[in-house]
């Protein structure tokens, strides 16, 4: 009997290894915004922020190959590329963030951010939202809400209600910023009363996994004031919104107008090469280096640094941030023109869109729609409470032509549901 790919995966990787879609797609090739499966079917990638500048971008591929042919080692030897890259990347940031630790995954970077907050404050209490994801390490998985930790969540962790567009905290969009801050203040008071103290608040500045709620510039100002008054750090997870995805700004936190103490980046920064980083102010970095002995064998290797540099080159030379902003406005208009009785909200921030459905079984409706779109050759997914929001987050080279293909397919799929 011939073993299926699903069976082989289970035999070699163990049970319950996550895959997208009820019938997993067997991808064998990618180029730009397109992916092809083993049968030759082509899919429009409307979801993959890892291939930030497009699948297999030739300049990134060439940078990786050229550097791999010369040298690949680690940061216990000197090499220039990692320093050149850190200087170039931190130059896009303000607020005194000028140093970095390179890692291999966003989970590692967020783990370091938590430890930086502990080192600076001497406290262990940490706060995140109640509908988020920040990675897979033992520490950051305590913040992620996909599955509860074995034995329950650690007592030094508090999860506060996340902002929401249709059911805003405090009862209205106008009161939501203060209501969010009040919940953070209450969590801080609890952590202090229980002896953990407060080290920091970790969040994604566009609340991506929370469903991309509509939050305006200044939304976090009351929260930042609460965190700073308590002596904590703002830990900003830019793995999804960073590198120009929000269109109006290079960084998600810039679009909201607040200054984090630590910024973490990952997937998009090297277009799929396994790179991430924790960026910090010098005082936070010094406290971390004093408190923890840390070294990452593969983080910051020359090949990774070359890939990262090439991505910045492509973003700049191809004007992807501005192109993304233009495509965003166009696609958002197309999505707002979609017609179906279950659509309750359409929102977007740069090249990141949410199409939310309401009514009984809204999450199941969204899940079925995702599967229908995959069958039609479009890859996307869902997020938010109950998974009722369609998540669209394509590579930055996604343009108006692709936006039309997607919008037309969505309307066709909705018309038969």
C-alpha cells in the first residue's frame, strides 16, 4: 500500500503537525505572488508575509548564494555584514533604539524581549492581550492564547482584553483607548500585589492576531502612560506589521505614534531565510547582557545578514512601501464593495486586511469560505475571536491586477454561500 504524504508526515514528524487547510496544499514552487502545487495548479498567495518582497526574489536569492560561496560563520568571529545591517535597520527607527541581537526565529526574539524587560526592571510580571500569539518558546507561549499551557498559565502572566472593532472595550470606539489602558493598569496592580512586580507589556501594534481591529493613531497613548508610570517596558512585536507593510509608515508602532523600548522582527526581514532580531535601546541591551549569558550560533551569520540587506535594497529600490499603500487603498475599496448578508465589517491597514462575518456560526462560515477560495486557487486564512475574520496579508509585490483577481473570486465564492 502506497503511503500518503499525510501518513509519511505523521510517521516522521509525529501527530498533529499543523498545516493550513482541510486538504493541505503540496507546494513545490514559488515566484512573486504565485505558488504552484505538485499537480501544477497555480495559487495566488494572498496570505504569506514571509515572502515579503515576493517568493524567490532574484536579488535575495543571489545575495544568499553569493555570500554562501564566500563565508558563513557566527558572531564569535568578527564580520562586517551583521554590523552594517544593524546600523542600516536601526536607522529606520527613532526613540534611541540602536542595538540588536540577531536570532533565527521571532519566538527567540520575543523570548529575549521578555528577558530584557526582566533585566531592566528586576521584575517578572508580564502582560499581553487575551487573543494573541507571540511565539513558541516556553516563555512566550505563556502569552499566546491558541492553546493553554500544561498546568495552567504562569502566575506572573496577565492577559488583558484585546481591542475590538464591533464590540469595543468600554462600549464605544471613543472610549476604547482608555478602557484598554484601564485593564492594563488593573493587571499591573494585580502583579504588584502578588509580589511579581511589572516588567513590561508585549503587543503587536496592529493587533494582527486579535483580528486587526480599527485603532487610530494615539490609541495606545493612555496605555503607554500607564506602563511608563509603573516603570515597565513596551515590547513591540513587529513581525507582522514591520518593513513597510502598514504602508503609511515603515513600522506599525510609527503609525500609532508611540515609542517602544524593544522591537522584535522576524519572518519578512530576509524573505523566508530564517532570521529574526531583538532591537533595543542601549540601556536595555546592557542590562540584558549583564544579567544573561546569551549566544546564538546561527543568529547574525553572514548569509542571513546578506539576505536581510538584499530585502532592504528591494523595498527601497522597488518602492514597495508606497506601492503597498496604493494597492491597499484600491483593494480596500474593492472589498468594501463585496456584497453578502454576513459581512459585518471590512478593514485594512496597508497590505493587511480583515473581512469580518457575523451571525451564528460565523467562524465556521469563514472557515468554509477559506476552503472554497483555496479550491479556486487563492491562499488566505482567518483570525480574530472565533476565527470569524478573513485574514488577507499578501507579499508586498501584490498589485492592482492581483487585487482584482482576489476581489472577483471572493464575490463569486460569497455568491454561492
